[in-house]
């Protein structure tokens, strides 16, 4: 998904999730959870015109 250079720029943040969203995230292997959340948020941000 992302190369190691991109991963080194990451910053940890804690957020609260709704149960239905958390159930989906919890089904993903631990090593891919950050990639999934970043990809999903980036897609929504693009759809909303918040990023290019």
C-alpha cells in the first residue's frame, strides 16, 4: 500500500469510533489498519473537495 518512506511521516492520534466502523477496522490485520483508515479518509476528503 504505502512505501516505508511515507510511513515514517506518520503521527499517532487517538480517536473514538462508532461500533459499526470499529467492527470493520478490527477485521483487518493489525499491520494494515493504519493504511485502511488513511485510504478511507483520503477518499472521503477527495470526494468532499478537501484535498486534491
